[in-house]
C-alpha cells in the first residue's frame, strides 16, 4: 500500500509573495499568453506554478528521519519557501537555474516518478503550461466557443517551445479530433523525444 506523504501546500505557503507575483502578472503585456488571446478567466501563471510545485513537493514534516526536530523542519521549510518565492517571479519563467532547482525538488519528493497533471477544464491553459515548465506530464481538455480559442491554447502549449526541456519537439502532431457530438476540434501533443509531456484534447461548440 502506498503511503501518502504530507505535501508543502498542506502545511504552509509564502502567500504574500505568491499573491504579489500573481497581481504583477496582470500588468505584463510582453510575452504573456494574454497578449496572444484574451481568455476571460485566465489563471495567474505565478499562482498555478506555486500550487503545482507545493502540491507535489513534500513538507519537511513528512521526513522526520531527516528533520527530527520542529526547528529543523522549519529551517527546511523556509528553504523551500525561498525557492518558491523565486520560482513565482515572472523573470523566472525561463530561468533554467531556478526551474532546474524546482524540478529537482519535485523529483526528490516523488522518488523520480512525478505524477501526471490532468486539467479537464483547462480554459486558457495556465495549468498545463506551468506543469510543463516544472517538468510534469500534462493532460488538458476543454470545449471552446470558437476556433480562435482552440488555436490559441494549441499555440500556447503545443506549438510554442516546451518550457520543460530545451530541444523539445516544438510542434508535435496536430490532428483533427472528434468529440462525442461528432464536432471537429484541434488536438496535439508536445514533449521530449520519446515522451509526451503534454497532450491537449480540444473541441469547439
């Protein structure tokens, strides 16, 4: 039986830093997904990045053999906080030093087998985009009202270079997909050679 370890998000988060970074994103107009296509409820990238990281990384209290005292656990927690506070900054979006440090923590907490991320109602694609950035396998689906919505998500998460790895297969395979109503949509995959870091299933109505 698999024993679930307590995650960082279940104990504490540096909320002030996350909130500040999330609010700042709204004023960025260069290189932000919202400049490609305005999604009415686009989730802040900083918040999505923080929640994904903290949902996968263990809280130090989950490892009493390494951190036997409350003081030791708090010291390690503060170290993770400092990494998270740096990770949520807009400038860290493509900072490989910061991203590699975050991915290393994820791998350490998951014994090298991080779980996939599923977002059945992905909207503007913030969650699958940030999952890729953290090196996580992502699956996303949505129903949109226009072809523009479909293409916008595909461009953000499939056609653009995969932020989870340099030299990623940028475009992947684009294919028409049929939903249960028989409507045509757009689908595609992107990832490292031999891997599927992202799968998008999208239909419009």
